[in-house]
């Protein structure tokens, strides 16, 4: 058990994930931020949220790298084999073993060709080139690694989003003197999204290391 935690990290992580999933299903805010430290295995949450959301509405998942996309597809296909999953890819993408092992996963360079799937997973670069296929939900993996201009290019493809990432991956980029907001009815420094924090669990797998 880590110092400062009254329960084991795995138990605390389950509590947070349960609270996050409850919020996603009951709250109409546009964005939810899950802030976590290294070792929290954020993709467990990303996969469980995808399964939960896809049961009601189709969604997209935005990852940072090709390896992360394939890792998420493998995890999602193992977690919910009955779920129809699409892998958005560039024309030069070579099918990896993680994707090839799952016959139900479809691969395509255009989202319109994957329209029958419940979940479509691709990199932020892939999604930035897609015009069609807006969906109610998006899950953004490694959100703190995404450049703001890239996120702006994909923002129109979803109505609500779950942003999962580690705050230590990006330095603060906005500061303001308190005097600048005096008299305002709102606080410009207050986040407009719901924030949860995953505890450190310090477990790792070869898949995590590879990605």
C-alpha cells in the first residue's frame, strides 16, 4: 500500500473508474479529464469506458501512436469480443499481429468504410484528415501528449469526450494574475470539465513497455 492511501491502489483505482463511468452515463458536460500518474495503466480505463459507451452510442478513440492504437484494439477485442471495432489507418499501414489476431476487427483508411462498427480507433493524425463520421462520444488517450492544433482539428468529430492522460507529460501553458479576473462572474482558471485522478499502481506489462 502506498503512503497516503487508506486502501490498496487497485481498490482505489476501481473506485475511481466506477465513478468515472457513472459520470459519463449521467452527466451532459462536454469534457471529462482523467488525470493520472505513471503506472496507473490508463488504458484499462480507456477500454472499459469504450465498452460502456459503445453499449449505448458509437464512439471514436483517438490515440497518439500506431502502436498505441494496435494495443488498444487488442485490449478492447479481448475485453469485448462481440464488439464491432474499426481500425482507422493510413494507406501504408501494415497489419500488426495484435490486430490480425482478431477477425472481428475491420481496417480501413476512411471512416465511412467503418461505419458499421461501434468503436473506431485511430491516431490523432489519422482523425485530423477525416471529414465524415461525427459521433456522439470520443475517448482521447494520452491526452496531454496531443498538440492543441491537432485537437482543434478533431474537435468537430464528437459531442462529448473523455480525456485520459498524465499531467506530468506537459508543462503548464497558461498563467494569469488574479487581478485580471476580479469582477468576473466566472473564473477563467476553472476547468470546464469534470476531473478525476487515478492512483499510482505501479504495474506494467510488456505491451505497455512496447507502446
